[in-house]
């Protein structure tokens, strides 16, 4: 049925793909490798920094918990009156 009729958009796309292709710069692959290397180094640096900050936060929390000991109750500040002695 519709095998003999093609979509006009499909025809335009076929003409574009069959036409002349743009010339790529000869150093495109090297630039892509350099860009990818920079992104990889940046990602590693961010990950390393995040892990370092998490370790510092853990140490700070452990020191605070060791000094303050928030799980213990505070001693009573007011003593009951002594009567009948």
C-alpha cells in the first residue's frame, strides 16, 4: 500500500545523507582525547575531594562524640532538700 509512497521528511533526510559530507578537522580525535582526559582528571579530583571531606567529617564527629558523650545523661543540677536529720 504505502510501500511506493515515501514520507517527504524521509526523502529530505536521505538527500542530506547522500549529499556531500562536511570536512572534519584533522586534529579532531586528538582534541577529543585531550578533552576526555581533562574531564576524567576533574572527575577523579572531585571524587577524591569528596572522600577526603567525608573522612574529615567522620573524624570531627567521632572527636565531638568522644568529648561530649551525648548518650550520657547530665547530672542533676538541683539536689533535694535534706529534712529530718
